[in-house]
């Protein structure tokens, strides 16, 4: 088998056994193809001929080329997963990645918005256009529920239960969770369904709750472009990411005293340790407030 065939077989196994999302599979594939190309060019070998020393040289090359610690760690993780699979399949006799230590990662605090920033962002879309009304409903829903952007753009109307005020979300690995909508988001979705959605579709059918003018669902990239556009309108100059409103949702809940396990359930985190980053965000905010306002800060 060629490297390309083995990588694809590995990705297929991840999808079947772990139900990873398309974005995760794409990232694994990209990292493995990068390593395979380096081994072929620099060492004249394939992935399954690589030994411990070859992997060490590859990781050293990443650092010398300016790759961040996080990028190096992510690529090493992809290689570890691949070689564990290769060992089970008999493609390699010994796992060359088994004794390589991971680079030490700091725990960066997620970029987030203040409550005033969020209010400005929510008010930015032009409600005179159906696209603007749709964007307002999407932003309200995103901030009210903490959905991942992929979860938001793939929502279907039947996943929204307006009578009970909840949204049924299909998250990573196909896991389902129910998240409360909140009164504001519920009202905007109701108004969107009554008016702007029909204007956008113009008699066409679409499975997506939030369609485009072309009658199709929105992509993650298109929605990310819309967020940046509205942030510019709102005068927000902070660095934003597709998860900015998700982080704001969680941070603001924790700031207002929400139980961390409740936030974990709402976000769909399988491990509480993933959610605990938001306690650090809240603590950092308190430290900044203390430094700014205390006479001995």
C-alpha cells in the first residue's frame, strides 16, 4: 500500500470507530500528508519505514521552520494515532512514536468578548434585509446556547422545539444534547421563521434552518466571514475566532456563578477538564478588575 492509501484507511477507521467530525478527519489527513511528504523528500522513505530517529528529525525540522509548539504537538498526535493503528494492522513491527515526548503546551486562555461587546455585535446586522435578520437570529442563538459554528450552520428546523424552548444539538461523535434557547433567542428565531426565512428561500425547500439567498445551507467559512463583517460594523477590534461567541457564552455563565458541570453539559464537553479553562478566564477577569480598581492593585 502507498502512504496515501494507508492514510485514507486510517482516516476511515477513525470515522467508523470514533465518529470524528469531517473537520477533525481533514486535520488528521493534512498533518499526516505533511509528514509523509517530508519523509519522502528528506529521508527517501515512506511513513511505515520511519523509525524513532526519523520522527525526531521531522519534529526538529518543524521547530526550525518556525512551527508553533501547538502545531508540532498536533502533528505528533496525528502520527501517534497513525502508528498505533499501523501497529495493530501489522504495517509496522514497532511503533516509532511510542517513546517520543510531547512538546510542553501552555494553556492559552480563549479569546472572548465582554458583555458590552456582545451587545454591540448582536445589534450590528441590518434588520432591513432578510440576510441581516437571519444573521441576528444566528448570533442570538449562538450566544444563547454556546453551539459550535458547525452545529449552528447544520441545524435543521425540526431540531428547534419552540414549545419547550430547547434546541436538540448533534455534536461531536454524533452525541446529542438538549440546550435551552432563552427568551431572546427564541423570539428572534420565531420572527425569522415567520418572515425572513421565507424571503430568502422564495418558495424553495432547504433542510438548513438558516439558508442563504441561493436556497442552500451556509458554510462555516461564510458564517465566519459574516461575524467579522458585523464585528467591524460594531467597532470591535479584538481578534475573533469562529468560537468567540461560544467562549463568551461559557465565560459569561461562569462569571455569573453558573455551576461548571452545567456549563460542561451545555457545551457538550465529554471531559470536565476541558470546561475548566473558563474558571481561569473568570479568575483572570477578577485579577484585572482588582489591579484596575484596588488602591494597592
